[in-house]
C-alpha cells in the first residue's frame, strides 16, 4: 500500500469511528425516550438495561451505518481539501478515484459486513429485544409509597402510609385493606408503624407492623344475609405474602417471531408459502362457495319438480306453471328458511376467506419488504459514500460544521423516500422491489453527477464562483444592474417612509 493511501485511510478511520458513535448515541436517545415510561419504576437491574440497550443498538446498525459513512466521507475529503492536501495529490497526477481507492475497498467491506449484520445479527437482536420489552411490560412497578396516598399495585390490596422515613424506610400510620380471601372475608389492618418491603427474590411481600389493630369481617355461605366482625390488637405482626409479577420473568424469545426476526432464507420460505396460501384463499374458495351454497340444488326442500329444472324446449309454446306457486304456505316457509340459511352461510364463508386472504397478503407484503431491505442496505452504504466523497472534495470544508448539515440533508431525503416507499410496499400499492429500491434509484444519479463534478474540479458549491458569474452577467447585461439598483432604491425609500 502506498504511503499516500495510508494517509487517506488513516484520515478516514478516525472520523468514521467518531461519527458512528455520535449517530448511534443520537439513535439510542430516541429509543430511550420512546420507552422511558416503561423502564422507570420497575426496579430493573443494570444488567437487564444494558442487555436491552445492546440489542436496540444492534437493531439500529442498518440505520446508523449509512449516515456514519456519509458524514465521515464528507469530513475526510473536506479536511484534505481544506488543508490543500487533496490539491497536492491531484497535482501529482492522481485522480479522485485513485485517491479514494482504499476508501472504496474499505467501504465495500463495510457494505458486505452490513449484509451479514442485517441478515444474522439484527433478526436475533430484534427477537431478544421484543422478548425483554414484553417481560418489562408484564412486570409490576416496585413498592413506592407516597405520604397520604393509597398504593394499589398489589391485587386485592390497598396500602396507605402516612409518612415514610427516607433513611430508615420506617412507615408511620399504616392502613391496609386486604381482600385476597376467596370466601369474601375482608381484613383491615391499622398500625402505628412498621416495615413493608419485597423479598430479595421479589416473590414475597414481607410485612412487619407494630402496635396495631386488625378488623376481620367474616361471612358464612349465605354472606348476603349474615356477617360477623372480629377485632384484635397486636404488638408485633409479621406476614409473608406470596406475590406474582414483581420478579423479572424471562419469556422464550422464539415466540416473538415476525418478518423482522427472520433472515433472508427464512423470509424466502415464508414468501413462497404465503404466495401459495393467498392463491388458494382467493381462487379455491369461490368455486365451492358458488356451487355448494349460492346455486345449490336441494330437491329435499322442494317436493315437486321445479320449472327451472325442466327442459322447456319441448313445451311448444305452452305455459309451464312454476312449482313454487303450487306449494303450500308451510313448504314455501321451509324453502325461504333454507335459502336464508344458505345466504348467511355463504356470507360467513366469504368473510372468513376474505379475512384469511388479507392476513396472508399483509404478511406477504411485509416479508417481501424485509427481504429487499436486507439486500438494499449494502447498496445504500456504497451510494452514500459515493455522494459523501465528491461532496467533501467540492465543498473543501472539514470539521463538524457544514459536513454535518449537508449529510443530514441527504440522509433526511433518503429516509423520507425510504419510509414512503416502504409504506406503499406494505400496503400493496407498489411492488416491494419498487418501494424499497426507490431511494437507490433517486440517489444513484446524484452520486454519479457529484462524482463527475468532483473529478473535473467543478466549483459546484463555491460561493466565489457564483459571485463571479453574477458579476460577469451584470457587466454583460447592464439592465440587470439597473433593475437591481431600482429595487434597492424602492426598499430604501420604503424604509425611510416607515421611519
């Protein structure tokens, strides 16, 4: 490897790592604010939170890698251009493609690695992340008593505390309503002080009360007629109450399976099976529905031969009386009830087949979208580099100022186009290949145009070049200068008038 290639590669790796962690930090903050209400107050350990954040970070890699590649490319080429290093390389006879050759190889390796990340790591991380989020949602909040307020986080129990010492956790003026008894008995406990906490494994509620009274209202089998009230005092009362839902349970991650938790081979298998299911649901159901339900001929209901079943070609102009008109009222009612039942059955069968077909069709659209998303990710990374490197060479500004603004603008455009195409593909309005590759089709000509301009040393974003062009136009066409002076004179007169 040439020394100059080592310089370019070293100049790129630093901004790449820096921008990658900045982008992932911003995306992680978005994730935290999205689930902050579900994470707070559950008494989660640091290990659970770190595990959830790790899986969420792996899930955001397909979104963060293209932006990091784009921003790092603009910063690297911008720094080289700002320090006239890029100009020195071009003066030595090196083209932009030859200068960025090691970066192209590096980005190609990143693109290939991103495919395996999106195909293997992201589905596993999604499955684990969904499992942890479900377990957190099922877990109850920890015991947090507020002075003067009832705590209703335990089934069939209400606890009110007058005051809680923040240092010793001693509770004052404790009132407990206990309705856990299956036979309808209700216990009311009043105590001067005590301690209420969960056990270390969060499976039991440890209650220790001092100087209190217990009121137990018991009912017999005929509780609506008779009841009795028992009362006794105590100096110390200890209870170990079994609790469910406070401990962090771990569900099987395999039950959280959808299109986002499968690799490309599993998605292809789902696509094949779903296409067969949709075809069967949309085609095979109509023939038996029409034949067996709508136009079914039930001769057991109609006792005589119906006129519609008779060959009328032999009647020679004679009017054939319809058999329905000859039936009695009871037979007509029987035919009417049979026809109505068949109509209801037909409607129910059609509704079931339609809902089944729609469900399979929605799953098919989502599977196709995820399949194309995994394939389009490496291509988008290469395109972002082909946009960022020429832009950096054109604007010749490094740092985190203008490169950040330009990269964010391009990424927002890419994100909006991708989201719009994905939505249309999931709704079935577009084919999945069109929706997921729309951003690539739009950004590829831009990347080619910018590469062409950067290779030919175009002053595309040079403000001095535009100022010189405007000045030349004013000198060639004096009318432009006159119009500009007239506009300035009107603005000055209007400003003086308002003052």
